[in-house]
C-alpha cells in the first residue's frame, strides 16, 4: 500500500470509530425519516422550531448520495441516506464530519435493531423511542475487535541452567 492509501485507510477508521461529541447541545436537531415522513426527532432546547427547516431538508435529500454534508450560517447539515431511510442532523459548525457521521451511523444501527416485525411508518410514529435511540447514538462505540487483544499470559521467571 502506498503512503496515501494508508493515510486514507487511517482516516476512514477514524470516521468509523468516531470521536465523542463533546456537548450533545451541539446537535441542534436530529431525525429519522422515511421518504419525506419524519418518524422521530430530537430538538435542542436552545434551538426551537427547527422541524419545518428539517422537513424541507429531508424533502431535498440528495437522492444519489449515501452521505452528504453542507455547512451554512454556522450550521452543518449532515445526511446519512440508507434507502428508504434518511438519518439527518443539524449541528453547530464546530462539530466535524468525523463526529456527526458516526453519530448518524450509530443512530441508524440502533433504529434498525429496534424496528418491529411489522412497523407502521407515520409522522412521529417512532417519537416515543427516539430519546433512547438518540442517547445510544451519543455513546462512543466500542473499539473494533482488531484493537482488542487477549491478555498476555503471565511471564514466568526462567530457570537457570544447572551445569
């Protein structure tokens, strides 16, 4: 592997691991949508009435992307698109993509693992579960198994050779 490929792989691993989000209030809004229907949402207490802005953004989610991020007016708009779902966040511009994308991936993972066998997708139908999904997504992920090593066996003193 050349130097650039190694650097790209290390950057990708950093994104997958994700950095901790230092302050949950930096996530001003987050939601899960199916098509244009917002299924569940979180809104920061400091930022009110963002649902209409979020609905516009979700309706305009770029259809040919799996992820998309754009920053304007000190806000970052980040999409994780996994058809038929869109995981979307509006964050303070100081949060980096290496923080928001893993957050959205963890949100997706938690959501998909809590879907009932026959889900009903209506406006805010997952709102009762959203606070726990949001809290799960804020937790740092466990380190990948490749970083976990079994403990080394205790080192025994070597016996001296007897002549």
